């Protein structure tokens, strides 16, 4: 039977797991899926519904499918797509493909690390932003590129990135939490279009 | 400009835009790079402006897959004369709609400017980047609207599959593919026909075919462009293969990072099912074939066929020892044939035009064409397909337009993390599996990243090792630990902490890892290091013995300084500096505080007077810093 698990645990990132995780969702996902050869698809759906794959969800999938939790955990940690901790409300992905690397992607990541005080691969303590590097987004001719939520940016420089951060922080009304990034912004997003 | 070499001998030229139902058409590129540059806003603007001038019934605005010249995005092609409008901004759209679509006059000012001649070019076909290509795998990419099967059908789509399934015997198809000389476009170059023959002759009632769409090389986007720009070409190739091999079930394994390809393939599969090109009794031939999509979950090693098979079965994507080869025992222990996206996309053309037509293109050992994604410091970044045997020079200079910003060509990186860097002295190497392997690089899947004199080759090698080290699945020791040790040495070198003997240690580790790793990932991981040592040993030595980065790129070995002679004291760099490291009064030469500088490049990028210098090497740095102070 689906259970509701109440949890309030601080994660390593300082963010919290949802207090109230509805495991009924997991039961629906497992029922609709086919566990045979489809464990990855089940986990992908879980991740897309919950934003990450929390430990209780792993236990629940194990219980419903009969696949040992250790095996499920093995898959989660093998593939880069899965995460066992929640990510920030705003997800920043900086491309580090070859073309972006030679065009200075490191400086783009550094700009975020400095301005938002968040290490690559982690979230800010208030869970507003998470910063991740990705291998290649396939937009090599616009390198270096990044994505913040659904918005894409190309032909970046460190300076342009800082402007984007300032504008974003302002737009979200987070100037008080991020005093280091105050300043006037410039237009966001989509090149100049 | 060098003389064009290895020019297209035959095959199809780039086709641009198809007008339908007598309607005029605006095709807006929705390839990944154009989307990043804002093409969806341009598309929306076209729809709104066309509506505003009352042309909705006459002009249709469609999206197309990657048009090819990504560095000119966002771009659109108007069907009247295939007029090409590059680098569009939303504000340009109103003008094109009013002056061109409504007024009938091409908007000269917005046309493409040929960097070589400086002339404006109206028609897409006349742009050298396109006219120098020979497109087979990419024949419909950037031409058709990938979300509508009718457009594929109008260009002869599924005729090859119909011909194969209704008029040919499976053995005939295998022979045809063998005769075409087609070799695996995933990089290894194994003859496709031979692979099919193995799978066909493997005993067993249940067989599978898999399309490997796990294009993981950073800097490569050909397969993505085919999957999201012409998904039916892949499906049609798979239908033909399924019948030739005797597999009733197929899978397309798509990389997790390609959501657009997944969406377009899903739409395409549904449409093909509806038309009876997939499913039960395909083309009324009695042949059944079902096709499913499997989404990867982000693991580079899954491009290796045994790892990919494990991943489809829902397991950790770890490679296993071969034999048995997948053709004998693959997915769920059944005979399985795996080909790459570009390979499958080439098959319908071969069946439609005949093996001889395909074999007429290319070199002695490598037939047909190869698609490349051109990126890095190249003028025309984008998607290019050329005959096998064309030289690297032809691809990079004739098609690619040479090096950006007039800088000097240093190397081209081929084949991503498994490949290598080929220097300027080898630019006349023909593009074929054997010739490229002889340079120490590989053909690979088709990523070509151009490096100029500001790219540090040691850092590039470090970058790839970091990638492979991170992606090593950990199953075998040489790959798991060997790449880690190599990475540590490379990190030290780029930080100026290299030691005598480091190069020899790298070479020793590399040769051990190559010889003893289980799968292709480990066996090829040292290639970027070995080729850079082979062709750019002096750069390694400069880092190790002189603590100098010749490309002035490695952060730990460089300094930003301001040339007092050139500085006008405009204060722009000081305003841009995020850490207030630039000091100086208005209209007085400025100086950069070396303690505070974080080497973010913002000052250099902002300076209009070329007054910010990047220097490397202790002596040069000391001199440049001292010169700053005395100013």
C-alpha cells in the first residue's frame, strides 16, 4: 500500500527534503511502467515528478518491484541524470563541451561561483540556485553557452554572465540575500533577439 | 585561400527550403545553436508580422532542423529564391515581412556577407559553406519541417524502404549495403554490410536492431541534428535494416541531453505507424517491425555497444568483454545489430540510388560522405557533410572558412575524448579512417574543434582527460586509476608544478592504459594526451621547465597587465572588473593589481585600445608588471 512518509531532514547541501512526500505517486509510476528492463525509465519518471530521487522513493520502488534497493541505488549513482538530493528552484547549467571549453566556459562557471557563492555541482543554502556543468549541449557555434531554467544564452563572456546574474537576482527580488551582486542589469536571454 | 582539394565529386547538393501548396514559406532554423541564439523568438515574430500584414493564407512560417551554418544563427530562409537571412534579430523581422514578403524586394542590408569577398549573397545555395558540401546523410536536415511526415514523403521519403521490403530479398539488401562500401559512422568504421551479414546469419528467431543515438563526444552534434532535423531518415534506415537482418524489434537509444530529438523521434514514430511504415505488415509486405525509444540517463560510456545494451536492459551501463559480440549475443542474449544514427540515415539513399552511386563518392578505402560538426575557432561553425577523402584543409578552410578573427590555425581536435589533435603540418591529410588513425587521431563520430594560437594544447589534453576520468565506469583498473593518475600529472603541469620526467610518465601510463583497458573508452582515452605530446611537446616543456604557457591561457601561469603606452585611462576596464583590481585615475594609464586579479578576462574583452596584455612566464610577467607600475 502506498504510504506517506514524513521527513524533515537537512541534506548535505543544507537544503531540506520535502517534509511530506507522497509515495502514492511512486505506486502509480511503478504500475504504469514495466519493471522488467525499465528500471531506468521508472527512475526517470520519478526524477521528473519529484525533481530528484529521494531515499523513501527508492525504498518504495524496491518494495513494489522486488528489485533490491542496492541495485536501484547502483543505477542512480551510475547515471549523471539522477540526483538523490533536491536541486535549487532555479537551475543553472553551464556547458563545458569542447567548443565551450576553448571559448572560456571555465570563466562562466567561475562567475557564478563568485557572484552567488555556490560551488559547481551544488545549490545555494537557501535553495534558490543550483549550479551544474554539463558535457555538451550541442550549441557549439554559440559557445560558450548556458541555460538557466528554460532560458538559453549564447556567445557569453564573464562580464555578460555577471550582468545576467545581477538581472536575475533583481528580477527575483533577492537583492537582500545576495548583496554581493547588486547593480544595474542588462537585458536577459536569447542573444540579442 | 588554399586551392579547393577533394572537392565533391557527385551526390546531392545542399537543398534549401521546400515550398508547398503554392504557398510561400519562411523556414526558421530550430537547430540547437539557433535556439540558443533566440530563433524561437524570431519565429514568433514572423508569425505575428505575417499575420499583421494579412499574408497568413499566402505565407507559411515553419521551423526546420539544423540548417547548417550555426554561427550565423538565428537564421531564416524565404522560399522566393531561397533568400538567406542570417543573424536575425526580432526587430529585423518586421522589415523582412513588409519589404520582402509583402513588397517583393529582398532586404539587401540583412543578407549574408561572404567574409572572403565582402559581397552580399542572397541565395543560400551560393554561400560557399553550403555549395562546397555533398549531402547524403544530411540530405533533408534543414530542408523539411521535421514534425510533418508529409514533407519527408514529398522528398521521396520511405520509397527506399518500400522498394526494399516489397521488391528485394533480405540477402540482396545486405549485398547492396556491402557493395556500397558504407562503414560505421560512429567512428570505428566497421563495414556496415558485414555487420548486417553477421547478425543476419546468427541463429535465432528473435533478433534486435539498435540505433546508437548516444552521441556523447563533447563538441559533436551531427547525430542530434539528424535525429531532430530528419527523424524519418533514421527510422527508414532502421526499417530497411530490420528486414535485411530479420529483426522484428528495434530501439533508438537517445542521449539524455537531447530532449528535442526524443520529442521529434516520438512524433515521427507515431506518424510512421499511422502510415503503415512501422508496425504490422509494413508496406503490405507481411513484415512486422516495432520501434521504441530508449532514453539514456547521462553516461558517456553507454556509447560503447555492450554498455548501451546493458543500459537498455535497465542496468548500470558497464561494458563487458567481447566475444561474444552483440551480433551473436546482445540484447537479452539475442543476436543484436547496432549502428550509428548517421549510418542508418545513409541507408535509404543507398537503396534508392544504388550501391554504385554511393561507392562512386569518396576515396579508395572509404566510400560515401561523412558529416562533421565544425566548432571552436572556425569562421563557419556548423554542420558539414563532405565526401570521404576530402582533406582536413578542405573541411576547415574551404567549407569552414578558416580560423576566426584572422588568427593562426594551431590544431584541429578530431574524435572528441577518444581522438587527437592534428597540427597545421598535417592539414592535407585526407578524411578517412586509416589516414586519420595514422596521425594518432581518429575519425570518431565527426566532432571537429578548431584550436588557434590562444588555445593551450596541454590544457586541452587535461580537459579531455578530466572528461574521460569522470566518465570512466570504474570496472577495469587501467581506465579507472590510470586516467586519474594521468589527469593529476596534467593538472600539475597546467598549474606550473610540472616535474622533469612527467612527459615520460604520461607516455608510459598512456601505453599501458591503451593496451589493457576493457573497452574503447579506456583504450582511446590517452589519445588526446599522446597526440598533443607528439605534435606539441614544446608546449609541455615550456609549462614544465619555464613555467610558461605559450598560448597564455593557463590561469596559474599568466598575468593580465596594462600597457601604459596604449591605455587612454577611459576607466572602462576598471568598471568591468568584478574584484576592483584595476587601479588608476581618469585619463591616466591604469594598472592591474596582481594580488586581486582573478583572470576573468573582462578587462581585456572590454578594452577598445588593445591595452590589456596577457603575458606568461615569470620573466615576462615581472617585466610587464614592473612596466605597469612605473607608468
